[in-house]
C-alpha cells in the first residue's frame, strides 16, 4: 500500500454497517482505523482486511468517552499521521420508544451515542480533515429523512439532529474542502433489529437492505471526486413503508 494512502476512521466498526463500510473502504485502498466497544469483533474485521492486503488497526473505544475518543485519534495520527475520512456508525435505540414508557436515563444514553458521540468524533478529527480536505459520512437513518413514528422519541430526535449537524459542517468547513454526507439507510438486516419492540422475522428481514448495501453506498461517497459533495443520501429497500 502506498505510503500516502488515505486514512479512514470508522466507529461502530465491529459489526453491521460499520464493519461493511470499513471493508468496502479497504478494498478501495483506504487504511482503516476501527473503533467500537468490543475488542474481539474489531480484531476480526482487522484480520479480514489484512487478509486481502489491506491495512487496519483495531482501537477499542467508547465513543461516549471524550478522553477515549481523543486517545483513539492520537493513536491513528501516531501510526499513520493523517485522517482523511470519518464514518460514524455507532448507534443505539431501545424497545421502549414512546413518551409513555421511555426512561430519561435511556433517552440520554441514546442521544449521547447517536448525536453527541458523532459530533465528538468529528470534532476530534477536524484539524486533520481540514488539512486533507476530508470526507465525513454520518450514518443516520431513514427516520431522519422521513418522519417515522415507530423509531422512537430519542432515536428520531437524535438522528434528525444529525441532518442539521451535517449541513452546518458543510457550510462552515467548505473553505477547507471538508464535505459531509448525511446517509439515511432504510430497514437494514443487522443486529440493530434486536432493539425493536417486535423483532422482525426471517421473512421480513429477507426484503431489507444488507449491511453490505450500505457499505457500498459509503464507499461511493468516500471515493467521489474532491469537488463533489453528496449532502444527503437516502438508501432504502423497495419494501420500505
């Protein structure tokens, strides 16, 4: 791999859309830093990337912890000296999704993971992204693009707010060449479905997007020419309600 290969930081990289995004990016020649809470899935993804000639580093990280995020950023810069892209895929929801049954502790945890942690990781990376004219992909949700009552109070609020954060980033950092895509996937057959009040069965899952579908969309954004900004991208299965 070339010494000046682009470096991508992916959060939530151990499973699902984060994993697929990391693998697809590595196929395109990106060096990939993998963050997530659990060390074993990250190590497995790193091995998968390295087995096909790519470069990866596993960085177990709680993205809700500011010091941990800063430490991960520093480790990336120490090894590779740059950050050219960020994909934020860490997410959280809860089966209890209405004003009547939600708990504020859980509400706060969802916002901290989906919104605040996303901003935290981007903020930590921004000096490097300014230098490289880098790309950010915020993996958000169909519910951020089209109001979806079933997604829940906290999840809907946190994902909708990402749309505003993405627009602000594009407006305020365009002079540095930084560009952000608010990526809104519809139903995806992933472990995240276990957080639904009623977990979909095999028949329902069979018509959903796969994590790899989303990974390919992320790679498309990351590999677009530097003068092209994809402000928002909605990817949904034909079956989406």
